[in-house]
C-alpha cells in the first residue's frame, strides 16, 4: 500500500515531494533533523524526528514559517482573506505585489508571500537586484488556498526552530544526534567535471564544493549528512567521500507541462 504523503503548502522550485520514496529510506534516525536548504520543507514534513532545525537563506520564506508556527489558526484566517475572486486579477495581483514589496508588517508580509506563491507565474520565487519580488501574474482559474497543508505544517512546526541563515551556520550548529538533509540549488545537468562559472541563485561551484567539505567534516564529528543533487561528472567529483545512490526522475521541461524528459539524480550519504 502506498503511504500517504504530506504535501507542502507552498509551491517551490526543486521541491522533493515527488521523490520522497528515494530520500526517506536513506535518512538515518536521530534526535534532530537539520534542513539547511528548507524550500517547501517536503522532507521535514514527511519525516518523524523529535525536533527540527529548519533554515533557508530566503528571509520571506522563514518569516512565513515563523508566523504560521506562532499564530496558527489566526494566521490561516488572515491569509485566507486574500484568496478571493477579486484578488485573482492582473490588476489586483500587481497592487498586492507592490504592497508586499513595501511592507514591514510581519503578519501582512507573510500572508502576501503566500498569496504571491499561489497567484504568480509557476509558483516561482524571484527578486530583482533591490530584492523586490518580481514574478509576473500566473493566470490560474482558482488558486488553491492550502489550508489543510498549513495545519499539518503547523503541527510539525511545534517541534521546529526556523532560522534565516547560510548553510554553513547550520552545519556549525549540528551536534551529536543531529542528522542533516541538504538540498542545495542544483548543479546544472549539462556541466562538465571542470564546471566553475555557473551560478544558480548565487550558488556556484565553490559553494557546491564548500557544502561537500562541510558534509565530510560533519561526518567526521559523527553527524550523518545526506545531500541531493543532479547526477553529473562535477557532482561525482566533489562527492567522492560519500556513498552514492542514483536514480532517474520524470521532469516537466516546458512551461505548459507538455514536454517531459528524464533527469538523473544523485543522493550522497556521508557518515554511515
Ligand atoms: C532546491 S531548493 C530546496 C527545496 C526543498 N528541499 C523542497 O523540498 O522544497 C534550494 C533552497 O536553498 C535555498 N538557498 C540557496 N542558497 C542558500 C544558502 N547559501 N544557504 C541556505 N539556503 C540557501 C534557496 O532559497 C532554496 O529554497
């Protein structure tokens, strides 16, 4: 029988919901799961650790999680009010996007971030150089308000601490009993083993190497680390100290979801 999975309440590029069956069996038991590249938290939401340390470099994402964690139903009621037919128009979308970019009210900012996630083009999260959210309107018939998914997240969040930080800070906080699952922005599929220049969301080859080194160091301290990435020559060159598992995933490669192809994924396990 297939296990029922908990869907994240956010749409998130690179989310791991569809490949949990490959990841979860490789995660060792422990007292605390650390997710330094949280995104939509698909892995934390579908695991069962006594506690969680969840981080991401995106401050809007972490603000939203902290707000839902603290406010629960009050926040759900507040956010629901933005999901109206009137707000599902191009005109209202751009007004609300503007309000989000100018807001310093935490409750308003967190609700608007959720509204944008469900109303913008493909659920993307992109900013311009001045850190203003700039994804265009998505033109969905009736954007879904993910109430049930938020309630599940709220329950997991009662055992979690959310921080906005770079992944290196999180590795430094790991202690005996911690387990780390790291899902960085991916190495491009068309790399070579000499890949140096590409940077996805500012995450370049040096950062990929720094993550692999941090994982080796953590493993030496007795902390197991599992990293997800594309299976490429460069990935294999930096994960030499890990036990590797590879598999294929079905990917949508065009914006209308008509074209699909297979992508090779790698899981690098350190420390067991
Ligand atoms: C592939 S996504 C993670 C997806 C997540 N596993 C899920 O299931 O939704 C990578 C995440 O890493 C975050 N990120 C990028 N650079 C980072 C850094 N230096 N430190 C921490 N997080 C970072 C991005 O904001 C993004 O949310």
